[in-house]
C-alpha cells in the first residue's frame, strides 16, 4: 500500500472516531435517552456521580475481554478441526484476531478521552425546548452513523461496541444486524433495570435510545452507499473508481 493510501486511511479512521465520539456525546446532551451501546455506562456514571468517559472505558474493557474469550474459544476449536495443510494459515489468522482484540484496549482509552473532551466542551440541552432537543438528537444520530460507518470502512481496529457485536455474530453464526439489535435491546433493558432499581426511574434509557437504535443503522447504510467506494479507493482498500 502506498504512503498516500496510509495517510488517507489513517485520516479517515481518526476523523471517524472523532465524529463518532461527537455523536455519542451529543446524544447524552439531548436528554431524550442515550445511544443503547453506552446506556449502561451512562446510567452507572449518572447514579454514582462518576466520570462518564471513565465508566465507558470500564464497559469497553469488559467488551474486549468477552471478545477475547469468544475468539480464543472459537479459534482453538477451528485449529483442532483444521486440515493439516490449512493449519499454519488458521494459526496465523487466530493470532491476528487476538492482536486486533488487544489493540482495542488502547483505542478505548483514547476514544473515551474524546468523550470526556466533547462532554466538557458541549452545552447541555436538557433545559431547552423539545424541538431543540429533538434536533440535537437527530444530529447526534447522523454523526454517530457517519462516524461508525467511516471507521468500519477503514478496516483498522474496531470500536469495542462494534467488535463485540461482530464477535458474537461470528460465534453464533447469526446475522450482524440481528445480533446488533438484540445486543442494543439487552443494553437498554439492563440500563433501565439499573435505573429503576437504584433511583426509581429511567436513567439514560428513553425514546431517544430507541430512535438511535433504529436510526444509526440506516445512516450507516446510506453513508456507506454514498461514500464507501470513494473512501475505500482513497485508502487503498479498493481499486474501484
């Protein structure tokens, strides 16, 4: 891959992470319910009066540990069942997958610092009118989808929220879209249960969470169709014009 391609790939990946962090942060500022993937960390941080970015780092670390467990279990089984001629390639793929999982730890640290920075910079919109908060929520959903789609297109280290969904889909042999929806619903159910148990009300879970769950996937699909070929060509991942 040419140096120019590495430059664009790194630029798009970093830009995607920044846009994703901005979208997730705006989602929390709209006060209509946060994105399902971070609803648990937001609920715990709010109830315990701790730092949201730090709690998200703990959540992401847990996701990575689950990914490592699933990939180790799956990889060892594939190696045991592999044809002797395919054994070296299977072992190489297994090690590479584990390396990609481990690299999500430093990525999580950097990404959650972005969340903290944007959280300190952006104002809260809880006291604004419903129309303003809905507009902020829509913007948050769009930015989250664009950021997630751009980072996924670059095929570098996945965000732990995406990585764990892919790992579960690989191990259960289910469609990624289905696994994503079920995983989001589980996160919302857990955050709602924690909120009701600890405060007697919902914390983080709301109509905005459901809209984010439905809307982000659509934005990812549209952004991929509109820009996918051009971005991957510039990054040296595709030869298509």
